[in-house]
């Protein structure tokens, strides 16, 4: 039986950073990715990393801004821990060769820091260009491929986490593209599987973001919390691809208009206007879109060379869809963007299951509270990844028993059923539609209870469905957890 020191499930920013950090310690690592390594929510991140680098800024102000947005749902100790530790990890990433904009010879050019909503200071550190996620992912993947202690497997579906008789996580069961099942054993397992925003009809996330890691952790008894907290982004291109239009655009002066030509944010946040927190702006965009049949973002009043310098990547992407940021108003809509709920973790990124860690968007750390401050997501990815490896490095305990408990989930599978795949696809689309309808901006107790009953019946119907329907089963479970979390507040 081949065993790894660390099994990392997921290949976004948090997964890659944890893998590289572990490999540099001489630990044997396997990274498993559901899709191609270049496909993750991290890839689509645009803003940057929030970090107080300006001498006129401070961690205390960053902490205050974070709690202002997340409100009483923020865990203050977590907020302090993450924000006080981000700078030292940024310096480590600098040593790794991450191309931070404005960084040279140990010095940051604070003039290159961007501004985003609710941040009291300019503190958004970019990587490469305005399409931050792409640049960061490319560099991290290059670094990971150079580490001899890192093994990589892609196109692999997570089916189930494995647990021994001591209650420790000892690895996972996977399925490859040829539908072969295989087990991977490890002394430590790290979930970096991302969030669940793709269970909503409108989302900025890739198809893989349906909460697989959270569903698997729930099935083995991990504590899950705050699934009702989904952050909606107010400015995505009104197009089936829902290309994200970074909050940095509004930070640099982009304005919002409804179909009547009105700057409608004065009705909803007359002081902050376009720079109100995302929950407020998203709800306003949604309302105005329904009231006036159209909402637009406009930055064309700024100089073209400024737009090209600051937002060349975003402008280039918009041109692919027939829109020019520098010349016209861009039609926008609001979308599901970032999952705040997830697997409960402590400051060491440990879950309630021994030897199981959760990092990045699949974790609920307590940093974000009920609404996420812009660009705190990559901050969370970075700090949680390093924290997990720091704890593993200092943990001398080893798993002694790699005999797994037979899973009731796997036992119930009946490989003889034959559901029509087209019907399955239609059902998944219908569920996404209903999640958007009932769990986004209008939440009605009666409708939610009816939807929960429908989900329960679907769960029973597919209880014995084979592994090839695992994505659907995970989606149904995640939908139920979200609906239950919302209903708990009525």
C-alpha cells in the first residue's frame, strides 16, 4: 500500500501553496484535481490580495474593515490571526518568485496598490496584471511542477473520504476518467476543493464548484456551518458566460446606471454609492435589473490609456464578447460568486475530524462573517494553506491504523440502474434554477420548506444510484444544507 505524507484534494491557490510548502520540507505530496489543473475558482479571481503595506495603513484598520462587512458573524480571533499573518506569507511568496505588481528588490511600490469597496485604504496587492488569479495560478503551477516531492493527478473525481476505526481520516476514494475506482492513503489529508457557488444558476465559478469536498466531509461527520452565507457579486457581464468585472473597476471610478440612465446607488447607499459593500450593491443591482430591465457599469469617462494600463486583461476579455470598457457602458448582472459557509476549521486549518484539514473556500474559518470584504479570499487561501502545513510540520503523531471503516454510502450503491443522462442534466439545471429563485435575494419560508421536501425525495430516489451520479448526489446534499441553514433563521 503506497502512502503519502499529505494528500491534497484540489489544485487552486490554497492547494498549490500547501503542496509547495510541504514539498520544501521534504514531505511526499499527492495533489488530486477534479478537472484540468488550470481550472479552478482561483483562476477567475481578479481583485488581488488584501494586505496593509502602505505606511499610512495598518492591520488594525484592515481588521476593522473586515468586521464592518462581516458584522457580528466574524470570529474576531480568526480575523486578527489571518490579517496579522498575511504580510509574512506574502514575503515568503516573494521569495518563491511570485510576480507581485510593484515589488522589486524587497520593496513594494504602494502606488501600485488598488482600492476596493469598504477598504479604508488602498491595500489590494495584484499579481501579474488585473487578471490576478490567472497570473498567480500560472506561477504556482510552474513552481509545483518543479518540486520532485509533488505528484500530480488530474481528471479525478473525489468519491469519499476514508476513515479508520480511530475516527481519523486516512485518505480518500477516487474515480478516474475510465471510471476505475482507487484508494489513496495519507498521513494527512487536506481538502482544497473550493466552494459551492455553481449550485446557483448564475455564477462566476467553474462547473467543478458544487461543494464536493464539503459533501464528503459532511458524510464522515465533519462539522459544517453557515451554509446560508453566499456572497453575490454585483458586476458580472450580462452574458451566458457571466464574465466577472472586478470591484477594482468601481474602486478606480466606474459608475453604475440603470436602464433609465440613473445612478441608482444613491437610493440604496447614498454615502458609499458604488463602493458600498457587496451585499448592498448586489441586492441593488438585482432590484434595478427587475425594475428597469437593465443595469450598466460605465468607466468610459476615464482616460483610455488609464483604463488600458489598469484593466488591460478585463478590457481584452470584454472585447471578446463585443463590449469595450473604454468606449461604452457595459451591461451587467449580479451572480453567485463566493461561498462563505463550509467546513468548520480552527486557526491551524484543522477540521473536527482528526488528520483532515480544510483550506481556502471549502473551509468556514470565521474570517468573513456574513459577507466577505473584497480580496480577503486570496488572503484566506494563503494563510490557511501555510497554517495547515505549519501544523503538520509540528505534529509528530502518525496514523497507526490504515484499515478503513466500510462506508454505508458506498455499500448502498446499486450499479444496475440506468438513468437517462439527458434527464440527469436537465434535473441539475432545474435545481440550479430553483436555488437561484429560492436561495438568492428572495427567501420565503414556505417555498423553502417545499423545496427542502423536494430535495429530500430526490435524495431518497438517488440513494442507491451508482457512483457515476455522484455529482448530482453531492449537489442535492449541498442544496439541502444551504436550505436548512437558511430555514434556521426564520
